């Protein structure tokens, strides 16, 4: 099946996550994040066949601009040519006069409405560069009127890996996504920063969210063999951490069964805690996953015989605890 067109179908079937606990099959609308049908997702699906025009891109930039909502709405109506000029009204009354009621020499269009004031009432020729400068100055004025952004203080724990309590273990998990498969990695360390277990494995998916969820599930399956009072599992996927911390949040359809397995496991073990950390606190398993994906080599690793990119981070973070 080297060049068979069924290869893509086989890869899709292999990437389906198999739940640990038996679940009933269900329908999912794959065009949406949650798997539920919505008019918005159907609209964007239809836009695949008819890509947006340049004017749509302009309207999107206007909507993201940090201006007053009233000004943004006006600019959006101008860009979409929706103001009730004579040119627009003539679509419904073809017998009407299209000339501007002030100058009586040009068709009244949206562009003419915004450029005629200085040219008619002040007898000033239109200077396009000057108009652009005025618009830019108004934009700067509105931007400077906004209050300055106050950045939150970063805690010391967010600046790097922190050790667990003396009678606990901390497990960091991450995933590296490749063009045909992904690699997940897990690193378990004690309060001294000593590596108890480090390993990586291949998963048949190229979806980052599914790979991150698979990494957490693999890690939780290893917790049963750890004899300790409390286990802290850290992931740099905010979506996965939020889904596990709040059981009322509906999971995306791609990881619905995975999320159900994870929630069932966590409800059975009160000594396991899952939380989100930034990438800088998750550097060891991130590097191990990337190295395993690049070298196409996965399994368990000993710090003495592990990639230098991984062991150097372990040594640096453990020495910082002394």
C-alpha cells in the first residue's frame, strides 16, 4: 500500500483515540470545535468554496481595530458600501436622480459623501495624502486615549520548574507534533529534582490537542505504579488543563472520549492533581519530545545516557534547587 489512495484513510482510522472505558458511538459535526452544529460553522465551511475578497479582509481589520464601537461600525459600513447614498438607493428606485444635491456634477457615492465637505464648502482641492494623514492622526489620538496596559506580576514559580513536596512527585508532560505522527513525553522527578522516570512514545495523530491529551492519559496510567502520597501532573496545554479542572466544560469532539477517560481517572484518585504551567516550566519534556520526534527514537531514558538537550536542562533545574 505504498502509493495507495487508501493510505490517508488508514492513517485517519489509526488516529482515532480508543477509550479505556466503553462508550457509545455518537454523531459529531466535524466543522465545529465542540462537535455540535452551528450556523457560524456552516457559514465558514461554505466560505472554503468561495474565499473572502479583499473587502472582507479590510472589514476584518477594521473590526479588530481598537477604536470606539460607533466609529468601527461607521467604518465597517463605509467599507461594505452600506451607507444610504443615492447610488445605493437607486438599486430600489431606478428612476431617481443620482447626482449629488450639492455639487450636481458627480454621482453621490459613499466616497463622495466623505470627500465633498472641504472641496465644496471650503473650495479646497482634494489632497489624498493629507486625508490619509488626518485619518492616521485621528487613529493615534484614539489609541493614546486608551489607558496603558498594566502587565501582571510574574510569580517566581512561573519563571522555571519548581520542586514538589518532600513526599510527592511531579510529572511534566508534553507533545511534539510531526507531519505524520506525534511523540509524547513524560518526565517524573522528586523533591530534589532527581529523575525517577523519563520516557517518550509515538502516537498516531497530527492534531496538537489530541496529542497533548494522549500525553496526559499515558502519564496518568503510569501513576498507578508510583508509591507516593501525592502526584502533581503539569501540562502546558491550557485547553486540556481547563477541561480536567472543570468537568462542566464540554470537551471538543476530537478528544471527547479521551477527556471522559481522564475525568474518570481523576475522580477515582484524590492524590493526583493536574494543572497548567507555562512552557518555560515544562522545558525538560518539551525537549525530550522534540528530540524523539526528530530522531524517530522513543522509549525510556536514563539521565546518564540521554540526549544532551534533555540532560542539560535536568541538571540546570536540579542545581537551582540546591
